[in-house]
C-alpha cells in the first residue's frame, strides 16, 4: 500500500482499533463490516480488515467462524503485508493455535523471504521448540545477509537441540555439541570477538558446560575476556570455584575460596565450597593406609577450624555465616572424622555444638531467620544434646525475662518466639498435656493482643500459634480448635495490614468451609500479583466450583489461564530479545520456564474446568456446546504435566515428621488434581463425541470410532478413580494443603455413573440407527428408574436422629453434594439433547404424523399384508416415541432441580449453629478476644452459604 492509501486506511480503521482496545468486540465487528462494504474487493486492505474481523470473532468466542475467514486467506502463494501478518499472529495466538503461526510464515517466506519474515519464522520455531528447523533458518539468514548474529543463532539452536534430547544424551555430546563447538571456533577465528558484547563467550561457555569439560570451564572464566560475561565479578569467581569442584580440583577450589572468604565472611556459598572441598579431600585421604595421608586429613580439618576461628575473631558477630559454619562442619565432617584416629570428637576443633548454638541464639535471636538457621542442624543432634540445648535455652530465657525492657523494645517477644519454635521442633510439645497446651495458647493470645505490639511481631506470633492449633486440629479433628484458630487469624487480619501470612492462612482455612465470599475479599486485600497465581492458584482453584458458584469459578479459572498465557508470551518476548542482544546464557532457562508454563497441571485443570462448566451452565447452542466439550483435537498428555504449586507460602513446619507429611501430601494432591481433571476431560470429550456424530464435516467412521473410544476412556478412568479414591477418603488436613477437590465424594455419589449410562446408550443408539432400525425406550431406561436415581443423588441434607444436634460446619458437605448433583443434572440434560439430535439426524423414515387407518382387509392375504403394513408403520413410529420419551426425561431433570432447591430452603431454615458454641473455654481474658470476633465470622459464613444456594437456585431456574 502507498503512504496515501495507508493514511486513508488508518483513518477508517481507527474505530476498529479503539473498539478492540476497549474490549467492545461487538462494536469492533460492526466497524469491520462497515469498512468491508466500503473498500473495493481487490485492495490489499480488504484482507487486513477480514483478519481483524476474524480476530474480533475469536475474542467473541466464535473461533469456528474466525477460522473460516483465516483458512480462506492463509493459503500458499499469497503475499500479505506486515500489518496483515501481525493480525494473523494475534488471531492464532488468541485462539491458542500457535502452530498456525509457524505454517503462516512458512508459506510467506516462499513468496517474500525478507529478513523480517525469516526472523519471525525463527521465533515461531523457537516458541514451538522446533530447534532443528530453527537452526536452518538461522543459517539461511546468515548466508542471505552475512550478519554474524544470525550465525550464532544457528549455533544456539544446536545447543538447544542437545538440551532437548535428554533421553539420548550421547547424541548431543558426540554430535550436536562438537558441531556447535566447531562452528563457534570457526566463526571466532574468522571475525574475532565482538567488541563490547558477550555473545561468543556465552556460547563457548554453554558448549563447554554441556560437554562437562569442567577444567576448560574453570580456565575459561579465569580469562580476561570473561569479564564481559553478564554477571558480577564475585559471581564469576564463585562460578570458577564451582567448576573446580566438579573437576575434582578440591585443593585449588579451597585455596581460592579461603582467599575470598577473608573479604566476604558472610558469603554462605563460599563457606559451602570450603566445607565440601575439605570433605572431598579428607574422604580421598582416609581410604589410604599411608600414615602421611591420615596426618594430611587431620591437618585439613584443623586448618578448617583455624580458618573459622580467625574469621569469627574478625567478624565480632557482625555476620551470621561464620557462626553457622561450625554446625555445618560438625554435620558434614562428623561421620568421616570417626575414621581418623584421634579425631573421633570434633569438639576441640569446632567447639561444643550446644554451646555454640546457645551463643548463636544469644547474639542473633532478634533476627527472624535465627530459628531457620538452627533448625537445619537439629536432626544431627543426639537426645542428650537436645536436652542440654533446651535446658540452656530455658536458662537464657529466664535472664531475658528478668531484664528491663525499654518502651518499644520487642526483643523479649522474639526470644519467646524462638524458644517456643525450638521446643516444638525438638518434640517438647508432644510431651505436654492438654492443659499445658491450653495455657500456652492463652499466653500467646495475651502477647498478640498486647498494647503497642508491632505488626511484624504480632504476625509472627499469630502464625506460629495458628500452626500449633492447626496441628492439633489435624491430629485430633478438633473443630473447636480449628474455629479458635480462624477467630485468632481474623482478629490479627483486621488490625494488621502488613502481614500477608495471616490472610493466606485464612484463605486456606476458609477453602475447606466453602466460604467463598470471605475468600474473595481476602484475595483482593492480599493483592496477589499475576505471576504469583502460578504457585498460589491451588489455594482457591476448586472452591467456587465445589460451592456451586459456577460463574465465579469460570471467572477465576479464566484469570488463571490468562496469567499463564500472558506469562508465556512475555517469556517468549524475552527469548526473542535475548537472541537479538546475544544474551544466550539466559535462553535455556527461559525456554525451560516457558515449557513449565505450558505444561502446568494447574493451567490445564483450569482450562478443562472452564470447558466443562461453560458447556453445562453457560452455552445454549448445542453445536457450540459440542465444539467446546470436544476441545482441541489433540488429547492432553497427562503424564507430561508439571506441578508448579508452592507449598512454602504458609510456613512453620517445625516438627520432625512434617517434611515427610508435606512430601506425601504433595504427591497425593497432585495426583488427585490430575485424576479429577482427566475425569472431567474424558467426560467432556465423550459428550462432545456424541454431538460430533451429527456434524456434516466429520467423516462418519471416524466420528463413530471417536465416540466409542472416548466413552470407553471415560468409563475406564471413572473405574480407576472409584478404586483409588474410596468413599471414606477425606481431604488432607495439613495447613499447607491445597483447597480440597472432593474427588472421592464425587465418584461415589452416583452422578458420574448416571452420565456414563447415557453415554453408553448413545453408543448403542448410533449402532441401532446405522443399521436402519429404530431405538426402543428401554435403551435409556424408564422415567421411574431415572427418578429413583435422581432422588438418591439430590438427597443432600445432613442425616441425623431426632433431637440430635448437627456438628459445626455441617452445611459444607451439603453444599458440595448440591453442587456436584447440579453438575450431574446439567450433564445429563446435555447428553439427552445430543441424543435427540442424533435421532433426528440419523433415523431413517421417521414419520411426521401417525399412519392413516387402513380399510378393513378381505381375505387371508389382505389381512396378512395389512398386519405387515401396521407393523412397519409402528416400527417407524418407534423413533417418535423414543424422542418423546427423551423429552419426558427433561421433565424429571427439572423436577430434580426443583426438589434440590426445596432442600436448600429446608437447610437454611435449620436452627443449628454453623460454628462451635464453646469458644475460648479455659483461656481467661483471652476468651474475650475470640468471642468478640465470633459473631462477625459466623455471619460471614452464613452469608457465603446463602450466596452459594442463591447462585445454585439461579442456575436451576435458568437452565432447567
């Protein structure tokens, strides 16, 4: 287009741009239609506007209509300008069809192999991890333009091919990396190092690391040119020492580290290198029978002790690392030293461990990290040492308590926190009686509520106290302690604006109580950043679905999905920028991060749930429902998905068994997330496969094969879930656990089995219709049979004997059952609608009216012919009867929905309290603090339960 044409087009397209930017997509579509009518059909601008129209349709969730436009324009041999290409790219990315970006530029370079188009194709290959093709484009760019940068792009592509081929590492080491090394050497010999840049250096170092040539790596970072690498000088030195350790040059690494630690005594990485180097050297020497080697081992350990003493004397408690090193040395060298005669006890060299720990406490107890520093070494202590440490800690605490405390000085509070965390970690809490625990809880509340308490100290006290209470709830299933914990967290959350952990603790606690209203408010207050949703999304992911608030669930899932897509887009932009700037060392890490975003199990779970809920409760058009249910053509590879959840956001896991409990919980909840998502996905695809049988653009044999396969996959996975998740299984009660999925409750409710029955009936129905016969109503069961199953499904009120009081939080289970029952009713409604469509599409000779009455037959032959004609007419009417029977089943579904709503009203009328009544007993004045919070917390819970029932009632009225 000429400049004049471009100016005119810009003026005419401005309303489209403005409408797209303001997310007014209906107006944008109208503006596109307006421009298309005015522009001549022959101009290049028409293609651009058509692609903008396709982009608008994508954002209106009309992907099929958008693809009709793009498929007609995106064909081989057609030239598109840059604006049109970028519109294509946005269209494909927004519809999650990234491979079409690759095919777009593959076609474009055939007619316009410009530098821009080739680089865009290179980046498209990069996004799809197609590194072999990417390498070819890099070499082509270099040959066409003679720009050295592009040559190094192809070298980086070889390195990425090596990293990608982890299942065949020998191929990379013997072929790919040597080739990359040779290419790099050749180009450097030809053009030299680029002044002021580090591209060649970064590539050389990546290749050497890949080949595990650690000696060459160490020599490389010691060269003068290495100063151009993108890292601080001290990091470069650390890297060199790490290479020496890998090359087993322990003496040299230790010598360098000792020199560095004199000037950087608080650098913990350097201390770890010194200890590891000493240990490795001693291990080699101890195996020898030569007395000189044994003496050398002794000297190495003594030299380490002298170094620690020398650094400590210079530090004078200004740094923590020199005073942690003795504990680390005891732990690392303790076992090997027992094999050296005369060095069975390291106390003379590194000092008495307990005394050193008590000294560390005395000097650094006001630092919040003090406990974390000590905790690492508790497991290396004997029972006698633990008792000695606790005794010394008690004596020290007595001195702190007796000392005068200036106004605003909270050192005494930090001493209490440290001491109690140590006591809990060392098992003292397990020896305490119930009354002792209660008294301790009372003291903590008094400290939290003390006048003038800083928000930091208050937050730490509260989180430690709630961790203790949550542990009691987990072990004893004590609902009163659980509720007291919520009240304490709410008390701190209302007054403490800076501590996020109390609010996170509340989110976790409320996630098991279906308190969606309070969770939404807390999440808004926390102001969780977009990227944090990747690791923290598990705290809120399923609660809106399990609470029956399906619209909120879709919104929440959409936000999570958008975060993943935006993060991946930004990472890819950074990768492209790294290529352009020659910052190659960052590319492998960013490629791994991008892959992590793409394969996140949390992202996949959100996408699957959105397909599932949108099809059941949002969409009306049966064809659109079918497309949404089916999803992408390629099925999900569940085994490839990655766990990105972060369970460290809620701290205080001091007890010795907690690490094993966390690891077990992480594995079990991740598998449950995968299994429930796969169950939803297989159900969706099986439902979608029923609808695809009726689509004209589907090959009939393929559609029928997919139907049978997907129904079988759903059946098999449902059986797997029923076996792996027995009905008595309860969600994890660890404080760090994700929000419960309640898969066991769902698969044993009878709902998924009812859906399976209708799906299997659909498979048989297609076979019957394909054979030219008509179905009988027995294929889908009678209305009475359906009604009995639905009555059992919607029996959600809690059961109890006459006069029996319901337990605290009794409403939670009923809400979850109601939500899952409603989902089952909606899924059956969808499958019945699809079955109707199948009958209307595939049934042959379906009469539109009843057969006319025949005249009275005369004779045996005429009578026999009349009987055959009536039988044929009745057989043709079977399809009509079957359809009427299917439609009658919709009435049963509506009745079930109405009965479910009547149960809501019944439960809301119960006078049983939702929370424990005995709050704070035995806590003295601290009881008042908790009781003051109780009315507002109970009110919030009631409001959340009411909102859940109101949302489900609205769904029932609108969908059934």
